[in-house]
C-alpha cells in the first residue's frame, strides 16, 4: 500500500535549520509529483512546497520561499525539505504526500 514515513523534525531555535526527509513506497515514486504540507496547532493544513517528477521544477508557498528547499532522490524514493532561517510561525506538524495521501508527519517546533 501507499506509505510515507517522515523524519527529521525536532526543536530548534529561531534562525536555525532542520532537514526533513520522507521515505515513500507502494507506488511509482519517479512518476509522481511530491509535496510537503504542514498543520500548525488550531489551524488547517497548509501546502508548503512541491517538486516535479524529475526534480527540475519546484514551487513554494510565499511564507517559506527563499528559506525552504525541496528536493528528491528518485533512486531512493525519498523527498526532503531543507528548512533554513526558521521562525516560530513555522512550528507545525510537517507531512509529505501525493495524490491526496500523506504520512503521519513529523513535529517541528521553533522556540527559544
């Protein structure tokens, strides 16, 4: 079955960095656009970034543009999210997904 397993979350101070990873299985990863989403406490799910099948095209929410970078490794069926200059408003559970499905998520907390 389709499965996404996120990792790499944690507690970081404002201005710090984290790298999230997502291992995908159960579908043809190299033919699937992949995305990251997040959900902050008390808020709805927010799309963060997407990457095309080859990785040549990426798109970002305005709130994370120039701070976050999405990438993928089709040989390993993984997608990553490098997050720099983190802010308290970035605190959320981060999910990777495709086709309306997503994983369990990984918690990112930005706090001093």
